[in-house]
């Protein structure tokens, strides 16, 4: 029994001595680590047969971070984690882009054994407000340059979108080419919208910025009609549509004098589309002095426009009355000159009454909706008269 115990002790001693004589080595292949800014980066290091040697971690500046299981720097984001006996993993919490670089896991052998691990820290895209464009106002025809200064690791792609400023629900459309600068040449009023730049580098979330572009232009006036008629004593409304930006001054004038609200006139303004208003002029109880030319005028700092509308008197339409014409035809019959022949019922005088083809339906008390049936009646009467005439002539020559 004592011999068995002695043999076991000798074997353990031999194992220990062999372990002390084995060189430590890294049992995990070299890998590079990619982490997202703000997350935790784990740099793996596994050592076999460490024996009495020590493990240390150094940063890219070759500054010692940990020795054995102790942290030797004041940065509490860094720690050493050993989930298994051979593991000597370095943890960097809330990792930053400045933490990127080559880290070294070292074993104090002679010579020193080193395992290099490169840390890449990616950062979601962001837009630098102070280096980007703010809301812009331009005149029609100018060249506008919009800047969206974006940063991120890896560098993000900047895409430009455009959507109408009148509503937030409208779908946006891609404009221009990808890049941090959008140039709009010869800008027009139809480019007056909201532009959005979106920066994205495959790391969520994407960064975006909206830039409002306002385009100013001189007024333009549109009249639905240049002439308008109305009866005496009635009321009418003149309308004038003005498109301008900015909307500064718009009015109706008569004989060079601006029209204001009173018992006779009332001026009202209605907002239509973007940059468009309608100015209506209501004229009550029109008399002879109200007929004439009215001027719609609009102006701002970029120009002036005006258009004229002529108001004239309207007259009721009259319908001519029904007329009846008596036509009398006298004809000497052939048999009057032939004494041997008798007058077999011949007619000496024929009287024909012709009815006007455009009767006055109102004076006759006929509903205008029944004009078609009345016209058919007149046509039938004329046809009957024609048949009677033909019959008479046929009797005379028989």
C-alpha cells in the first residue's frame, strides 16, 4: 500500500515538473474585432500551459491595461473577464471610435509571446449641424447650394429627398445625386419645397436633416374673364387670382382709386394654393355709374402686375310675337272662257293663312319644355294645307 502511494506521488511530481517545463501558447487563432460605438467590445485571449508566467494586456499606445487579473489604469470601462481557466478576455464597455487600434495580449516568456488583436469601432452616421445648411430664401432664377455635412465610421452615403411643404403626409422623391452637396440651378417657384438629406452607413439609425427652401418671385395676375355683364339693380362679383411670394399688396381699383369696403363694395381675400390668393370684389345694386373698367393690381419688392376687367350692362332677351300672313291667290279658271263647258265645282278664289314657324311660346301660355310637340303640330298643319291645295288644283284640270 505504501508502495502505491509512493508511485502516485512520483507521477504527480513528474506531471508538475513537465508542466513547468512546457512553453505557454495561445490556443485561439488571431481574430479582428468589430464593435459598434456605445456597445461592449470583447477581445479574446486564451492561453494554454501558462504555468508560472503572467498575462498582460497593452493598448495601441503600448500602455499596460491589465496585469494578471488586475486593472492597472483608471479607466473603469476596461476589465478582465475569465469565464474559463485558460481565458484572459479584455472587455471594453461603451466603446468609442478613439478606442480603435491594435491591442496586444502578452505572456512574459523569454522572448515575450504576443497575440495582436485589431479593434475596429464603427459609428452610426450623424450630421454636423453647424457645418450644414439652414433654411434658405432665394429669388427665382438664382443658383442654390444645399450642404449636409455628415460623419460616421465607415463614411456614410448621403441621399437627398424632396417633399411638398404644404403637407407632411405627401410622399417624398429622390432628387439629385448622392453626396453632401445638392446644387439647384436657375431655381423656380416650383422648387419651393422642403429638402431632406439622409446619411446612412448600414448602421442604424440613419441621420437626417430638413432644409426649407423658399423661392421669391414677382406677382402674376390671372382673370377668369376680361368682360362681365350684369343687369341694372343686380349684384355681381369680380374675381382676380394673384400668385406671388411674398404676398405684400393686392387690391381692386376703379379710375385709379383703391376700392375699400362700404355699403356699395366689399373686398374679400381667399387663400387658394401655395403662394396663390383670390381677391373678390362684390358690387351691390348696380347702377349706370358702376359700369366700366376695374383694375386688379398686385405688387411686392420684386415687381408689379395689373389686369383690367370691363363690367357692362346686360339686357333681357326678347322673343318676337307670333304673326299670321293672309295670302290670297285669284285665278281665272280655264272653263270660264269655254261656254260649252260647265264649271264642275271650280274655285275662283283661294285664301291661305301662313303661320309663323317661330311662335311665341310664352305669350301663348305654352311651356317651353313642350316646344317640340308644338313644332310638330305646326308642321302637320302646313302639310294638310299643301294636300288641300294639290287636291283643288287637280279638280280644276280634271
